[in-house]
C-alpha cells in the first residue's frame, strides 16, 4: 500500500540513505537517520505521556530543525499538528489553542507567555529548556512507534489569517498533503538532489506543504532560516549550494536589489518559486539577470486547497496571456462561478472554484463555514478570476480587495501591475477608502526605490496611459519601506494598511 504520511517518508529515506543530510540550520545538520530516530522518540514520548491518536498537538515556535523533528514525531504518533504563527497576539493564539482543543503545546521560554491565555492545553513543553525537554522525552525509545497512521488521519490543522473575520482551522489529511506533494514534485521538477531554502516560516502552509514536505518525501535536503535576512539568504544559497527556494515578489526584490547578490556565487540555484502577489515582467527580467538560466515558477494557491492550485511555468510564460498565473496543477480542476453560482463562460470574470485530491476536509469544528465554502463539491476560493479557452487562469483580485468606485469594479491587482512598471516604484498597494461621491475611492500607497523621491504626477500620468480613468488612483501616498506592513509570508497586509489610512482620514 502506498504510504502517504510524512513519518513513513522519513523512515523510508532513512532506510535508503540514512547518512544523507535531510535538514540544515546554520552550522547544524541532521541526517535522515537522525531525523527518523529523533522523531520516533517524540512520538513515543507523546504516547507514553498519554496523548492518543487524533489528539491535537500545537507548535508555537520559530522554524528550526527541532520544529521539523516535532512535526514528524506528531505525525508518526497518529496525532494532528497545529502549527501556530508566533507573531500573533496572545489572545489570537489562545483562541486557536482552545478552538483546536490542543492537549499539549511545544513552545520555548521566550514564547511560552503567548500560550498562557489558553485554557485547553494540559501541558506546555519548553524545548529550549534542556531539563524540561529531557523530562518530556524521558526514556522514550528510538524505535518506530506501533501506531497505524491512515491516509484519512488529519495531519495538520492550519489556521487561516483571519483577514475576513475569525480565523478558521483548515483540516488537511495525510492524503490531502501527499497529493500536494506529488503535484509539486512532478509539476515543478523537484528531485532528490535538491536543496530547498525555506525563507518563510514553517507554520505557513506554503513553506510546510509545498517545500519542506515534498523534499522530505524525495529524500532531498531542506535548509531552514529561523528568521529571514536578505544577506543571510544569499550567503546560504552560496554556502549550501541551494537549488531552489520560494519567495513572494517583495522578497525577490530584496534579493536582486541587495549588493551581496551581485558578488555571490548563485550558480547552484536552478528554480525560483514565486507567489502571493503580482510578479511583474521587470521583476522576472531582473531575476533572470541575477541568475542566468534560472527557471521561474509562479504559483497560486490557498491553505484550503492544500495548497497549490495553478502554476505558470517558465516554458509557458510567453505563450500565456499577459498577467496569467498559469494552468491548473496535475489532478486539479478549476472553473469560474458567477454570482448566481452558475458556470461562467471563457474569459468571463467570476469567483475561482477548484477541486482536487488535496482540497481540505473542512474547517475544524465549524460545519457552517465548511458548507458555505463548498458548492457542489467545488471549493470556493473567494478570489476573482477568469479562465481562457487554453486553460490559462487570470487572477483579478481577492474579493475583499476589489474596489467598487462609482458603481464600477476596480481590481487592485491590475492597477498594481501597471504602477509597478513605473521605474520609481518598489512596492505598491491599491486600496479603496470610503468616499461620499464614489462610494469608494481608489488610492495608492507606494514605496519608492532607494534614493528616489516620489512624484505623484509622474505616476498618475503613467497610470493614465494604461488604465481607464476610473481605475487611476485618485490619491497617492508615499511611505518608507519600513512603514509598509509586510507579513511573515511576504504579502502586504492590506487590512492593516486600510485601517491606518481610514483612521488617518477620520482625524482630518
């Protein structure tokens, strides 16, 4: 029978090449054999403590080798991992811990206080406290635990960002995660000689499901950065001969703009995965100029889909319509729904709906939200897009980011793509602010390139040459890069930005 769980993949690769490096973190390395034995101890310790198959075990930790050992151990014990974003507030983390019913939390002495507001956990284990962690492990053995892990077992509950309301726990089974692993390895050319650089946190669905787990399945290597730093990322590529990595466009710009990138040996880097925001042609050109021959794979997905839905491959870039985000992944279907939930025609804009074997089982303990998210077996993404006759998907906007001005829809992504082509612009966010005249008014919040002073008239004129008048920002605000709220996954936090400017408008 095909083994679909990550614990079995690690054990299999420990048998194939136990001395091969599985994980790198700074100067520390762990082989597949060591990862297998260490994760067995975690699994056995959890079972000895009294946790049972199906129990939820939370992680409130930065991304490290130890994080991976714990995650694999939880899976081997037939339990469900609940990785949480340690950058959230204590009330947000408490809500997720209690909502998931996590019985035990792995955390650290610097983060334990984030978990103290939760009432559910029976135990908190500080993994950076040698005595406390040794006490948890006790006499747990390194042999594989005698637990049957089925493909239907929930491997992880991943909480959504809560940008449209209360965070929801996305339930992904081992089978869901395995199919995403296969899609990534086949459709984006991953192989066992790869070394991926994990620049975004492992509690984020993309880093976990799309890069760490496929590489553990293949018996490849993953290099982990607990905290993102551009210069350190460039050094890691050179030092560890990294072959691929995922970056949001903002992070890609950090890398190709950094002076160290111009002198480092980046020749090992073969594939550059990008997603989460618009990638302009000029950005692609600068990525290719930095690393000649690198293949760029632009990917679109969401946690509920388990994760990736579509990919724009290097070979398809010129053939695809401008702005396309690619075609559906292997074994995935995409269609567009009108407001009345009927199927849209080719090139008609509507809500993107998807189905495939990696789509979530539902939201944990939230059947009402689950029902609202599915229609006739299709996952409604909440994103607006269109699909052409050749299967190329066009992303127009997230529903919540679409601006309705004067009765017309303005897709923020379209406007951002145009403004990013202005030579002075480094980052841009298009928002809608309340307006008595228009209902909503299109505004642009812009970070200029280093050494450039923003010229609103020049940017407005540039936008007018490519956009209909109602899409051109009515006002432009310039801020420093440090002021732009970019979250842990490299995306601009528009909810936070919108709140700031709405409050600013209210006091004027």
